[in-house]
C-alpha cells in the first residue's frame, strides 16, 4: 500500500529546540528586514519561540502592508557565524551569561552582542567616558587622567573607539581594563587610524558591537551605539562636547536609563565645551578628577568596600532644576506638540506647570531644532 494511511506514524512529540537552535533562530529573526529591537521582543513575547515568530513573520508583514516578505535566509546567518569564528568573536545573547546584567536592565537592550576579547571586564563596575573627536590638548589630558585613575580604582572604562577623547580614554585604561563599543561590525576598524588601538583592546580588554559582522558604520548607527555605552555604565562622564554632538546624545541616553551624568567644565569661549557647560547649567554634577567621580557615586570604589562613616550627613542642598527634571519636561512638551501650531500660553496651561519651568525647556528644544517658533507665539514640533 502506498496511500497516506499506510505510512508509519510516531506518537512522540517533536523534540524542543536546543539552545543553539533557538539562538540561531533568534539571530535570524533579528536580521530579518524591518525587525528592530522592539519588534523582535514583541514577536518573541507573542509567539513564545523564535521558530514560531519566524513562521508568523510573513503574515505579520502582510498585515502591515508589506507583500512578498522574505525572512532572513539561513545562509546569511551561517555566513555571519563563519565570519565571527574567523576573527575569534563570540556571540552574547540577552538573558544568558556573560551578557552584562546592567545592560539587560535597559528597555531597548540589544538582543545580541558580538564580542572580541576578555568578557570578564563586563563583570566589573563600568564607567563610560565620552567627548569631542576634535578634542583640545587639555581635553585629552583630562580624559587620560580620569581613565587612568578610575582604572586604578578598579573600574572598567567604556568608550566608543572614536578619535579624540575616546581614544585617549582607551589608551590610558589599556592596562587596567577598557571596553570599546563599536558602531559597525566588531570586526570593522573605524576610524582606520585607531586600528592598532583596537587590536590592543582586543588583546587586553574587550571590543563589542550589536551590528552584524562586516557591517561598515553609517551615521545612523552611532546613536544606537551611544545607548550601549551609557547602558553598560553606572555613570557617563562628558569631557568635551559641542552644543550639538554625539556626546550629548550619550548623556541623554544615560539620563533616560537612570544613570548618573558627570561633566568636566570647559572655557565659556571654547565651542568644544559648550555642551558640557550647558549640562552643568542644567544640573549635571561637575567633576575635576577621579576622586570627584567616586564621591559622586557615593564614595564607593570598585576595588574596596566603603568604610563606616560616623560623620553626620550634610544638610541637603537647595532644590534646583536637575537634568532628569529637564529631560522629563522636554518629553512632556514634545508629547503635547505636533505639526499643527499651538499657542505657547495654551501649552503651558495644558502642561499645568509654572512658566519658569516650561520657558527654559522651550528654549533648549528650539536651539536643538526639535520645535519651531512661529509669529504670534505659536509652537510646533519639527520633523
């Protein structure tokens, strides 16, 4: 007999996927077109496993108006894994050790990280240090001193492998431990001038990236990289930053993630310090050296337990507008505004906040180009 009824059947249920199978499927899901971090997490929540999510993805795409959708081919993921083996990179998956727990706390934590080097540095307290690419001589000296002294205190120094402040911080912390977060693939050297530095970090520290192997960095990758820099760290130190710079994006990410933002002040006439001075004006903690950083973190070093302090606590400082309050006001304003203009006095009434709190935030957003002020006191959101 050759009909279907004559074929042997098994009463055993299919075996559950192994961890390697699930990891492969999850990487394939993340690499599929139009699947970002939030979509990836939503699909896993709704469908339970990556295999189920992959099976459902074409129908999800059709419901969103995308016809003839194709998920990431298996050979693309296999090629990425092969490229990683060739350079000695390891894949860390969210929720599985040694993926850093502090980064896992971030809402948009990357589902995967490619790493080259010693993952033990992820187990130590980390502090990120960022600043200008065209840093001044004083700025690079400050970055080196902070990185050296914080490394000696037992902290892992995190930065972005850019020229200027980033490179100075990595170099100073090479012997104590440093992590470079890359905007492109972990195997792609950018900028080229830091190729030797990157090789040394792989030997003595750790390089990591959420991007696929071999990916050349583009402008849109750097803000994503910045959230990882701040997400890995208990605090972010800004050494030199212009009024509109990637370092300020990292500082905002740190605030959104509930991290500390510490700032080295600069000369008022130096454009490279304008962003730093703005952060201090808005309530960020001013630091001059590693001791100030450790004090701002509660006096606890990474290499020693805190000593018992019997001194009465100082009187609380007078309240002032802090960075978190400023960021919260920015978000409230932007959530109220759209492309249609709204009168400023109406916006203030809608926010139910005093003008003294709203007006400075409006000025900040206008300078950042995020809102537009029209004749007649009308405000609208740009872009």
